[in-house]
C-alpha cells in the first residue's frame, strides 16, 4: 500500500461504518481509556488550559496523519508536540539559553517553544512537516499532564476544530465539529485561558514571537530582558503555519472589527460595556463587562460560536486594547475578519 492509501479517510470501523465519538469523563477510568486509545494510534481530543487539542501519538506517522484527516486540514502543517514535563521536552529539542529561561519561567503553561530537533528525538517527520525544528509545549493543566505522562510519548495536538473554524474551549465545541470523526473526547470542562499558546522560536540569535497567545509579550520581555521581533515586524521571514494564515478561526458570519456603533441586523461582541445601538442587536454578549482581558480571552471563542449560531450575517466587535492578552485576542479577531 502506498503512503496515501494507508491514511484512513475518517474514523471508521473495519467494515467502513462511521463510529460514534466517546465522551470520556475526566476521572481515573476516563484518563486511562484516553491514554490507551492514544497509545493504540487513535485520535483523542483532550483539554488543555488554552483550548482543546486534537491529540495523536507524535512518534507515529499513521496516527499523526489521522489528525489531518479528522480536521480536514488541506496541508501537512507542523504541529505542537505536548509533553508532561520540561525534562521530557528537553529530550526532544536543543534548548539555547533563551529557550531554557523561557521554559523555566513559563512551563507548565501557555507557551510553545520552537527549537532545533534533537537527533535522538521521537517526534516524527510528519508532525514536524519535515522541518529540522520542533514545537514543544508543557500544558498548564494537571489533567493534560497526567494524560501525557500515561501515554509516555509526545502527543501532537492542534486545536480540536475543523480546519479554519473557531477553536474549541469545551468538549461540546469539539463534538460540534468532530463528532464521528475522532475516537473520543476527554471532557475536562471549560479551558480557562481561552486563546492558544504563545509560539516563540529559539533557533539561534534573538528569539522570535511567531504567534501571540496565552503568555503575553510583556511576560516574555520581563524574562528575556529584550523585546522580541515577531511576524508583524518581520513579515518577509514569517514561516507559514495554520495559526499564521490570514483567514483562520473563522465563524460563518462576517466579522466587523473596531465597531463603535451597532447596525441593524448585526450581532455584537462587546468589551467593557454597551455600544450605541446594541439594544437593537440580534444578539449581544460582553467579553468582559469589567474590561478584564483575561476574562475576555477565556470567553472569546465560545462567544464567537454563540453569536455565529444566531444566524446573524455580521458580528460587530467593539474595540479591544492591544495590551497584555489583548494582542492575542486581536490577532484571532483579525483572522476571523480576514477575507476568505
Ligand atoms: O494552545 C495551543 O497551542 C493549542 C493546544 C491544543 O495546545 N495547539 C495549537 O496547535 O494551537 P496548532 O497546530 O493550531 O498551532 C501550531 C502553531 C502553528 O502556528 C504552527 O505554524 C506553529 O505552531 N509551529 C509548529 N511547529 C513549528 C515549527 N517547527 N516552526 C515554526 N512554527 C511551528
Ligand atoms: Mg488552530
């Protein structure tokens, strides 16, 4: 059988019938079953502190291929390998001084480090998209780390949504996109951070911010003592990845950013209180009435899904400051608003 022929088209039994997706409770039995399925090469969604991940054994190319099939992701983009602790991550990549400082300061937590791959590393070529670097992350929630420790191998996991859709922050979101396409989802409740991890490349020279996320730029600068160039400052050199494509995290509705008033028939996503005309909106949700960016990040994807489900043609979004987690929130909103 050739390479492509061995990639299953979806989550099917041997006679070709689609299988239901098991919803596993996050108790000892559920974690064991999730670990067993992952070790057997199946695709299992699991909670992290940022968003739900679509996991597969990162050392097994056939298992990793099933992630791309389930997401209907058109291209093989590099994936993040998740590890239970920093020691396991150090075995997969070569960490320079900056990478060590960042790992010590922020792991476990919402930071991904892209580092040169170790010759003895176990993350397969397909998970790395053939690059000689590897993206590594030790997630902040204990449930994910317990699962990863049980599996005992790096687990590749992009966000557990269909390609190009809004990222999931609950098991219900995962099932809305992927029911019948994956073996199971481990239900650990709502993801508290709500936006994906910050991706920083430490590949020699000054570390570069590849994707803003749950660890703020200000936090990185405090630890490194220098500012980081990012894709925005250095567009010509930005590597292309799923989180870096213009149209991504896209609801069905059109998204209108920086709205200072609400127009007829629009749904509205508020931040820190009312906008002119929002009483006439089709639906209205406030990311954080108190204007708290952490609360806003945690609510972002669930509220976008909710407003999208109202069937409004346009979701108007109030201005959100660029400071702190605002950089990641605005990055996701700009992608949601990008032309498709
Ligand atoms: O919070 C998160 O990071 C979530 C949870 C599930 O952990 N995962 C996630 O994965 O967002 P994904 O696949 O959606 O995003 C991976 C990001 C992409 O922007 C990709 O381009 C980048 O990491 N990336 C991965 N490997 C890379 C590499 N070797 N070089 C440059 N960028 C890389
Ligand atoms: Mg994603």
